[in-house]
């Protein structure tokens, strides 16, 4: 698939809101909040090839890992496709999950979306929404993974800005976790030397999803 075909496919996928996962009331729950990296765009949304699927396998039967990723979504309300405007935002709160894994910011780095001060304020507000849920869940922030330029074009696909991901986004996400006293999973540094984990420089392939799952599991196993 050429980079043009990948972009066209991604743009079409952004317009699709997939059915919310069915919740097993007999299990504890980990809700994963994010964009296409969370949804599984790099594996075509195939459920048994996403990092959530592999994470659930590692944890075992006690937990259900719920995928609330939506392709193309931004943290900022002023972005082109804000996560907070989607029904998933409300649904993910209503399920009162035991653990929330939050990873947004990649799409916010696009030139028409990025505003550093706004991102900082709205990340704080977004995280506070989940921290303040009545059931007092464990909330964990994840830095967006690294991204890599497409070999022939020498630029990152989808107008994603690697310098912003590795600069202000990384710092803001890290500081937000520190300020709230919650756990941070540094997915950026775990991925920055592994372009082979990505199908298009942005979205993890099946091998990348397995690596994500293993790293996330090692970071959360103490609290399960």
C-alpha cells in the first residue's frame, strides 16, 4: 500500500464510529481511551491483533480490556475531530472501569490542531474527568509513541509532527501525570528506536501491538 493509499484509507476510517465494546459485568475492567493507535488502525481494526487484545491475554480472566479508541480524534475540543464530542467519551465514564489508560495527543500535533497552552489545560481537564468519577478508578496516562518518516517521502504521514510529540506533548503529558499524582507509562521512549513496529510510521503493526501490550503489562501488573 502506498502512502497515498494509506492516507486515503485512514481518512475514510476517521468518519466511521465503531460499535462500543460489550461489557462483561462479571469481570473487572480496564478502559483504553485514545485515537487510531488505540483503536488498532495499523492492523485494520482486527480485534485479536490490537494491543488491548494482547494485554487482556497477559492479564488473564479477571479483567476485560475495553477498546474505546477512535481514529483521528484529538484531545483538544478545538481539534478537527475532538474525542470529547463522541459518545465514547460518555460511555467510557458510565462503565465505571477499575482502571483507565489514556493516550491522546498524536493528532493534536497536526499544524491546524496544535496549540500548546490549550493542550496543557484541556489535558488536565480531561484527566480530571476520569479521576473524579464516583468509583475513584486508577487513572494512568501514556505518552504517545514515537512516529517515523515514510521512507520515500521523508516525512511523517497524516501531518503528524514528531518534534511536537517528542517535545511539548511528551513534557505536558509527563507533567500532568506528576501533578495529579498518577502513573505515567512512557511509551515514547519505549518505541523511539523501533520503526519496525509500525506499518506506516504512526500506527503499530501486529508485532508493535504485542510489544505495546508487554510494556504496558509490565507497568501495570503491580496494581492488578
